[in-house]
């Protein structure tokens, strides 16, 4: 490559992405590092571990830029457009973080994808759909490349404006408008470091079928063994499944977990012990979720339990190779789980008064059998634990340990393996600890 440190070398390691006319785009190796790059267009760089041929890895490497920062608004693509349902590789043209939510989109889906080689569980894509995802708040780093997808209408473009530069974080107030949005996520892990995560978001424009805020579960640029988790919708594998904020009927949606082992150019599915956890602190109050293990018949109510252990199944796999620059994982005919969502009635009030102090309400009923309702108030973002102790002070059960949003929260405690008698519930917040005696009868 002209202009490189080893112009005679045969291994390409810088590629640009050429959009296809009515078809998927293609990678093209850069031939001259002296060529001017198009503002707003992304490119791919493979970094060699040993770039001075001395037998010692030189990682980590720093990619630097020189010259003047781009100014003014930048449109991608600079000419033409992205064909229907196809992807384009854009890039942040500024030396400042930009906010995806502020980027002007024309016939482009609402989800953005960024490749993260250091992603937990193995290199892969992180994303943001305007309200949920691991690309926190949709903030795209200076000069970061990112994928966008045109809608089925085609002629997709985006415009990054100087006004899209992110400058500050938001401010919390004691009275808030109730936005019609929410989210939750599942995390899956194995003892040998396997990890993956699946999001569910809830918005007024959400749909049980494919919608513009859904994020595909994209295959990595370089295949490797990994733990894989994804949900399904309309024969698509999803990393973020965007669903309705309110709905007249309950919704069931499939979720799958696989332990992938790379053998040459194919993935095989192994049996592995997996632990599932979840965060429902941002789940709208009127929605209840349960996880149904279709292999065992277990039904896990997410507000009653904090984790679930299972083993993935050993099955035939699929190819780790794909033809286009971007591809999503194939859909399985027999997903391991079904996620059940039950919708309650929405409060017609558009305002919610937040608590001014932490508090634990009287447990009801007390004495109780088979379950008791624990209601408490959180005035600020706080990690909250809810534990059960016997009368000797020994820890019997940990019911809750997660960060919660300001507001009133409710937990249903349904003991399964304790004796009848007196117990103490202890609620621990950021600033205060509350204790209450309860009696379990049989």
C-alpha cells in the first residue's frame, strides 16, 4: 500500500466501504494512504500485533490524526444514498463526541451499531435505539465509525451537524413527566468468562413485530467461540427487541441462548452451564415479565427471583462465514426460552411526584402466607438491598440487590424453603437502613 511503512507487503489492513446500488456494499482495500478520506465515511483498520517485525507484540497501538477538524454539517453518504434495507459505514467527522439521537436521519432506521473489539464475552457490536442499548445514551466517540441501516423505503442518508455535538449530561428534578418508554435487559454468563446481554425496550412506537428501533444481533467481523444470547421477531435475531409501551393483550416473544464453539469456519453448539440475571429497574410499572424455560417447563417471574441457572443444549450448528459486510445471526427453530409480557392498565396522570425521602411501608399482609408485599420509596438513584434475617440475626435470603430509580417500588416475597416463624426484613438504601419484623405462617 502506497504510503505505508511496508509498501511491498501483501497483507491489506485498511479498507473502505463502497455502497452497492440496490445491493449490499463491499469492502475495498485502500491503495494509497495519501488519499483524502471523505468526511463522514467510516473505514476499517486491522492492527498487526507486531508492526516492526522484531518478534514482540507492540500492542496497544494508538491511531492518530493530523490536519484541521471538519467544520460545518456533514452528510453521509456524500453522494448517492443507502439502498433499501442495506447498511452504510459512517463515521463521526468531529473531534468531539456526537449524540446519535440528534443526528438527522432520512429513511434510516433508528438504531446505530458500533463495533467494540473489547466487548465483554468477545468482540462484537454494541448499539443504541434511542432509549436502550450498550452504546450508552447513543454517544459516538470522536472519529468513531458506525453502521446505519436504510429503511425499506431506501434512499437512506444521515446528516451530522455541529449542533449534534454532545456537551453535557442531563439534570434530575423532583417532579418528572412520565415518558412512555422503559427498558430491561438479561445478562448471561458462564464460569469460563462467557458473557452476553439482550435488551428489551418499551416505547410508544414499539411493535411486537419488527420496527425501526429493533437492533439486529450482528455477527462479529472475526468469528470466535462465545456465549450467544438473542431474541427473535419476524424471523430476525435481535440484540434489542423494541416492544409497545402499552398494549391491549399480553405478548410472548422468543429468546435463545447458545454456547458457540468455533471449528474452522463453522459454529457448533455445546452444552454449558449458564447463569441468567436481569435488571428490571427501568421496566415500566404496568408491565410484568416472566421467563419460561421451554426445555424444563420452569417459569421464572422476574420480580420474584434475581437469577436462574440452566445448561445450554448440544446441537448442530451453523456457518460462521457470511457473504456481506454485515449479517445477523440465523434464527433457531427451537428457541430455549419464551419471554411472557403482561400489560396492566396505564395511569392517566401524566405527572409523577417523586418521594422526598427513603421509606419502608408496613409489609402486607403480616402475618402472611403464601406471599407478602413489600413497598418502599426511593428518593434518589440508589443501590438497594432487601434481605431477610432470622431472629438470631443470620441471613436467610437476599431478595433484592440492584440500582433503582427514584419512585415507589414494590416487591412480592413468596418464601419457598423457610420455616414458619418470625423474621426481620432489612431494606438498605444509599443513606438509610430500615428494619421491619414479619411473621410467616403455614
